[in-house]
């Protein structure tokens, strides 16, 4: 029988991006560096990131702040896509039109291939790990995958990734221990950011 150990998954959305999303803004670069400082003493075994420039740049800036030299790995499942397209009958009746309209604004390619990538992300990044030692991994990704991972940790319905928002460079930590349900240690935590860097990328009406 192969021994299993706890995985600690650190999930961060990329820093604030430029309007064309080809790079981070100055604020986004500050956010990424501060996220790296927060994670400096975490015994990370890998930093995974999505392939788009805003995630790759964030991961690189985080990586520069770490004390140990860990692999910096690009991962397509850590990218930006629609993880699940709900059917109308799954949704609350009073919210169905708005939620479906939100999903339908994204390109067909992001909607059609998204579920496949979302399942690949769950297979790659979640659950306990083989071996006798706990594993700590960081995934620098986008708002939708962060929401999908939180939804999965809570065993919520597949459509419930909708409405779970994540601020730029905010941190979520999920613990996957053997023979226990997944546990959220923190969600959308911005404690490493000063007030002027809080809430970027988050819907204005939901900021507190």
C-alpha cells in the first residue's frame, strides 16, 4: 500500500493586468512581489502558472522572492477558461438569465474546452499526495479556476463556481489530508497587500 500525505495547495490569482492583458500594471507587479514575500518561507515544491502573460509574469515575480529555488512550471490546466457551462435547469430561477448571459459572453473555445481543462486541473492539483512528506504547491492562475477549486473543495454543485470572485494576488489555501474532506484554510486573503492594492479585479458592488 502506498503511503499518502497531505497536500497544501496555495492558489493565487495573477496581479492586476494592463487593459490589453499582455502584462501587469505597476500595481500588479507590486502585488506579485508582496505575494512572493508572504510565501517566502513556505516550503514550496513547485510554482505552477497558466500560460498567459499576466499569470506567467506574476509567477516569475513571486518566484524571485522565494528563499528556495523551486521549479517554475507552466501548466495549461492552470490557465484562463470557463470550467463548467451550466444548464438552465441547474440554476436558481431568479438568477438563471444573468448567469447564463455572463457565461455566453466568453469565446466558444473557452467554453467548449474549459470543462476538459478543469477536470485536468482537479486531477493535477487536488487531493492527498503519494509519499511520507506533506507537499506545498502554488498555482498562479485566474479568477475562474480559483473559483472552481474552491467550489470543488466545498463539494458544491458544478455551476457554483459562478459568483465566487477572487481579487488580484489574493491567496486561497486548501488542505487535502488523507481520509478527510478538503478544508479551506483561507479564501481570497489580501493580508499581504496594503489597502491601496486591495480588491483590484473584484466586482465593485462586492467589495467590503
